[in-house]
């Protein structure tokens, strides 16, 4: 498992997602986002969906038709709230969230 530290950098109410200022890489999608409260309790608050790319465009001043786009990791990631995931599994049963928390605590 990979552990990184970040904060919630933004909320997107339209898409029901949030952005964290923590890099995600290929293979991190679906990974749990944990919140550790002031008492040390760990809560699953979401999962990683994808990273936000940063693009750099290189243009040739002498030949405007020649250009190159380079993509890199911006250090920000888009995440889905755990409530949305639970509703996708079964909108009438919130017991899954409690089970997920219990299983996670067993692992630690």
C-alpha cells in the first residue's frame, strides 16, 4: 500500500466529486481516501478516480505547424465521495459503509 498526505483542495458539487492535493499514478484508481480525525480515528471518505494532468505545449516559432504537447502529473487528484460509491452498490442499504470501516480497522 502507498500512503500519501494531502488535503481536500476543492469540491465539485455538479459532478459529486472532490479534489485532493495529492498525486495519484496509474494503479492508484480505486484506492481509499482516508481521513484521520483529531482522536486518531480513520474514516474512509472516498476513492481515487484519476489524476489531473498538467499539459505543456511546445511550439516552434519558425514553423507554427510544428508543436508538441507534454502531459505530466499536476499533483492533484479527483476523488469520489464514499457516499456516492455506497449508493452505486445499493442505494437502500448503508450497511456496506459500516462493514467497510470495520474491515479496515481489522487490517490496522
